[in-house]
């Protein structure tokens, strides 16, 4: 099967925003190539002896994604150009040059794996790709095996780290948690491994649901009881799904999505939270902070914490 590879030239300053724009256009995955220097912490988290040679940072980033060669490439490119135009009002997007090439299925399904290495999320949680080995582990470490496939969520992004830190703080052995937009299942798996009583992960993408189930099984978790389960559904648009998963059932709801999804989610997710329940929302770029904050307050949430990493932030709010 052949795929069309579309590569966008932009700036390192704009690369996160361009990635968000692609996600909002329905692009399920993309890869970023730049020469930004790695911090000492980044290098330590890669579990490698020598960091990759990147050359001098030139401020340029290349973002590539793949579409089925049967899709209407011209329409997709037109949408990308409009997205660049919109982003250019807020940030320098660089040349905006778009190049197209054709590649085989195997080129992009597997090549990204060489860049996904084991890393520490915090002092005792390690994310390990299923195809990698790991030696530098202590008894206190919680190792999560992960194969994200085409589902979003490796744990390396700031937004996911913010969620994991919040989950560690707010769950206990009696916690019933909902992972809204579960992707690869990483947050659900970690919550269950940390001792949450019951966890449900839900995603609108059936491929993500299948990936999450595979990852849970790879981590030795039992999916035959209610302690951990995954399903496909749209909790924002489908009131029937919200009833099905349980009204006023959850002690914690975590949503690592995008600001433009969290805003409408905040209007309905209160139905599923217990009174006093905790809503952890991440995937929020700093330019969207006030919009999400206002939505949370308008929808009856009391903001307890606002935590940040780089340009991203996570709200912890109480119903």
C-alpha cells in the first residue's frame, strides 16, 4: 500500500501549534524534525550513552504526516495552507513550504520506532517501548510497556507528563477514574498500576481503543473484570454514552486532549463526576489558558491548581 508523505517547513517556535493544527484537521499522527538542542534532562531520559548529533540549531522545523494515496491531497493541502495563514497572526510560521513524496506503508509504520526510547516520566515511572530492553531499573521503579501504534500518547510530551503527575497526587485505592480520550491507554494503565480501584478509558477512535487494550495486556493487566476497561464512544456529543458509563460515578476524570475539546467537555463531564470529584485537563497551549479557565468556572468547577511545563498547562479542578 502506498502513502503520500506531506512535509511542512515551519519554525521551531511554531512546531507545537502546527502539530495541534494538524490534529484539529483530523491528521492522526505526525513526526517533527528539528535541531533544537537537548537538555541534560532530555538526554538522561533517553537511556542512551551518546545523544544524537543534531547540528547547529537553525530555528527550522519539518513536520511530516502521511495520508492514503487515494485521498484528496489537494483538499488537505488547502486546509493546511489556511491553517498556516491563521497561525501566522500569532507566531512566525517560517516559509510554510509544503513538499510531497510517495512512500510505502512500511516506511512510516515502523521507522519512527528508532526515535522512541525508554525515558523517565518522574522519579519512579519509566515508559519503555515494547521493542526496547531496559537495564537501569531499581525496585521502586514502575515500568510501563507501551506500543502507541497509530494512537496518540507515548508519555514523552509535557501534557501527558502533567497528567501523570496529577494522577499520582489525586488517586488512591478507592478511586474510580475515567480517562476521556484515552489514546494509547497510557494514563489508564498508569492509574491502574498505581492502585486505582477502577479505570475506564474511552476514545472516539476504535483504533486507539484496540491499541489501549493491547498495551494493557502487555502490562499484565486483567481486562476481564471492571478494574480496567476500554471502549469507543463520544461523550461530548452522545448523552447516551454518558449515561452508559455512569452518572456521578467517577472520583477523577482525566482528559489529555486539546483546549478546543476540553471546553465543550467541561460542559457535560460534570454529569459523570461525583460531587467533589476532580477533573484533570491537559493538552492546553498557554494561548488558550483563559478560554479553558473561563469554561471550567462557567461550568461549575473550582480550579485548585494550574501546573505548567514549557508552553503547556494542566488545570486541576473540583466539581
